[in-house]
């Protein structure tokens, strides 16, 4: 039997960018994207130069505001689950 001759690969054309847009590559809908307003706000916060104790105080104040609301929500969900468990 004769050896099969190898087929020569087709040569690909070299890609030349002509500037057309097929798919929009805007970053607005990508996770982690920050608009100019968000970047400006972030830079303003960074420029405050808060020390470690001041940042801790801000976090504690935020937790004091949100924890009671979260606990009420969780408590109501537990109460509803108990009601459904015993009466339905």
C-alpha cells in the first residue's frame, strides 16, 4: 500500500481590522464597572484620609442601624415558618 500523502493546510488570510463594530464592548453592563460618578465619589471618600479608629466607628454606626431591621426580618420569617409548620 502506498502512504497517504499529507494534505496541505489551507492558508488563512491575515486579519485586518477595518474598524467595524460587530458587538458593542461597552463596559457599562459588566460586573465591577464603575461609572465616572461612582469613581468620583470613591475618590472623595478616599481623600478624607480616615484613620483606622474612624473607619471602625463608621462601620459600628452602620451596623447599629441595620442589625435591628435584619433581626426583625429574620424573626418574622421564623415566626411564619413556625405558624406554617403547626397550623398548615
